[in-house]
C-alpha cells in the first residue's frame, strides 16, 4: 500500500466495468491509485462512515439508488468528498443535473480512456480542494466582517451618546419647557460613523456656547477627527467666552496632531456664544456655512452676518487667525445651524440642491416648528435628488429664542 496513493471509492454494480476501470488505472499508474470497489450505495456509505477516501466515482444507475439520489446521499454522508459520476448515456442532461447537485465532473462509460480518467480524478480533487479553501476564506472573511460591523455599531452608539442629550435652561431653575431658549437637533450619518459634530454647553448662568463642525468626508476617518475635536472643545472651556480664541486654539492643536499623522484633513466649524441676558450673539467662523436666522414675525430668512468672522477651516494652517463679531438676536428668532450634507446633495443631472434652494424652502415653511421644519426640509432634498439616501452626513441644529 502506497500511503501517498490517491484513494478512489468506486460505486459500480457492474463487475465488468469495475474490473476494466481498475485495470486501466493499474496499467497507466500502478502505484498512484488505490481503488476500493462497492457494488451498492448502501455499502459505500457505510464504508465512508468509517474510512477516508480522496474521491468517489459513482454510477448513476445502481440497484439501490438511481439518478441524482446517488450524488445527494453521498454528499449527505461527506460533503467535502469530490464526486465524479459515471453514466452510460452520451446525453449531457443527466450529467449536468448531477453537477448542479454537487458532483465535480462526469465520465461517459466506454468513451473514457485511462488518461482521461486519471486527469478527471486529479482535477476533481484539486477543484474540490480549491472550493474548500475558498469556502474557508469566505467564512473567515464573513467572521471578520461581522466583527467589524459589530465594532462599527458600537462606535456608532458611542458617537451618538456623545451628542448633547440635555440643554441649558434660562432662566436657571425653571422647567425645561419654560426656558426662553429651546434646542432641537437632527443628526444623520451617511455611514455607520459621521464626521459631523455639535455641542451645546453652559458658560455661565446667562451665556451658552454652541459649536458645530463638519470634518472633510465621512465614515471612520472623519469620525476619528471628530473624536479628537470634542475633547479639544472640552479642554478649552476657559477660552469659551472668546470664539476667535477658541477656534484658533483648536486649530493649533488639530494641525499638530495631523502633522504627526502625516495626513491632510480639515474641518469647517462655527462657534458662537449666546448672551441670553443681553440678547446678543458673539461668533467666529472657520469656513463653515453661515447659519440662518429665521424671523417669522418679519417674514424673512437671513444668513447670520459672518463674512467678517470667517477664517480658514480647522487643521489646514498653523497660526490661523479668526475674528469675532457680534449680532443681536430677538425674541421669536430661530437660529438654524447645519452642515453641507444638507444642501450639497445632487440629483440625477448632477445639479446641487444648493443654499438658495435651501433658503427658499425654509422661507416657505417659516412658521413651522423646528422639528417639523427639519423633517420637511429633508423630504424636500430627497424629492429633489430622487433618493432617500444622503451621500454625506447631515447635522441640523435649531435654537428658538422666546
């Protein structure tokens, strides 16, 4: 017995055909193959239950199994075993059906010489081995993908948990619904993770800081940058009263981090301080879309004056300078802050929704409460683009002054 010989299980009820095949293998490659012959499928299945073989040659017409039953039952016994079917018919119909049922190849009795038989056996074994490898790789890839998906879902939950879930109240100690300032937001990542971020925090009892930013792109890379920016905002609370200083400090820190990572990434940002007692805004802009002021009592929507306060996006240049300007805010005004994922969505003709269309859509819904306004704006963009999906992250923040 040659331990390296290919072990073939032949399931054939015709002794003459079995003897002929054995002689052909022995004459062509006397030590390369070891043949085990069974004349019934039941005997073969019992043998397979207790022994290992490399390949099975199975007749499709056996006393205890006919047609595809031979292939199906053999695969049930051992799904990893390559099967070559033997058929006495020159018609390809049965053979092709057997291949679809899981056989590796087929031979027509009386038409196959020894070289064809040997080549078919070797190829069947190799194909089955390749299939097994591919199946293993697919299982490993699926497991890795499932782990990545699980990690991304956890990261998404953490990112959402880091967003504000409660807001400052003024005057202090009143019920939230009695506060003269009300906050509403909508946060919609384009992927599992987003590059948009906003924060709202108390500076004093009468002053509130509002920060919104949009990191270039979206997904994991952008989310990592937002994860850097958030603690920077928290660490610089001592500078929170000065919007230009705060943006300048965040920019310096972000530039230093990105240089160490040898990466070019930027983030637009807008930061403002709301003085609720003086009804005044102080703000600075780092390349971010200008917020809008909704004034239903005057029937108008106007951009917040920010061209004088605009500087370069965060993370691009060291020592960038930002300016702070002031603007009044009135009772009944609503501030609308947003990221460019809302208005840069395009339709099938590559036409952008755009800021002008956004301002007109808000004008038409000027008297809607913020949550209704958000929903209708998103629906309007979706109708324009013809799809429910947004290619970029969308962050909306509405601030009502009563």
